């Protein structure tokens, strides 16, 4: 099965410990550094998405 690409670049769903350390004082944000989220790039902008592809 083929699907149309959504992102210019996508990394694996894995923990990003640098992201977690950077946001250590914000429990509402630190969760986005876990393996439930991945880095993607779209229109030159880099951000995290959940497993449904929703930007967080």
C-alpha cells in the first residue's frame, strides 16, 4: 500500500531526552519528549507529533 507523504522529514517515535531536560520544569510539556511522540519537518518547520500525526 502506498500513501502520499505528509512530512518532508520524519524521525522514529522514541524518547528525546534532550527535549525532556530542556523542559524539565514544565510537566505539561515534558511528556512530549517520550516515545509516544516523534520529530517531523513540514514547510521547513520542525515539531513533535503524536502517533495520529497531530502536532503537539
